[in-house]
């Protein structure tokens, strides 16, 4: 069994939810601002490309886009 790349898995989950909710990175920045999280689009893009972000940031993004359920297997097809 291959070793799981957890950073990539987290980034893929978040990207999938953004796509599912029809939210672009620019729109995510606006939605984050509404919940008190200041971020630049370039920073969002970098965090998601690296998969390097905190669990708190992950939850903030999900909250900002209105995601109330998350299917953990959605991003890797398992």
C-alpha cells in the first residue's frame, strides 16, 4: 500500500469542496474576509498548491463556503 500524502489529500479535499460549491480562489478570499480571516488570493493559491495549511484554516475555508458535510474519500477516490 502506498504511503498517503496527507498534505495533498487535505488540499484535494478543499479544492473539491470549492469546486462543488462553485467558489473561486478570489471568491474564497471575499468569503474568508466576511468571517474575519484576512487573506490574499496569492496566499490561498500557494497554500492549496503546497497543501500546507493548518486544520483551523481548513475549517475556516469550509465554514466560509458554507460546507456543512465533508466526504473524506471524495478527493482520492477511495
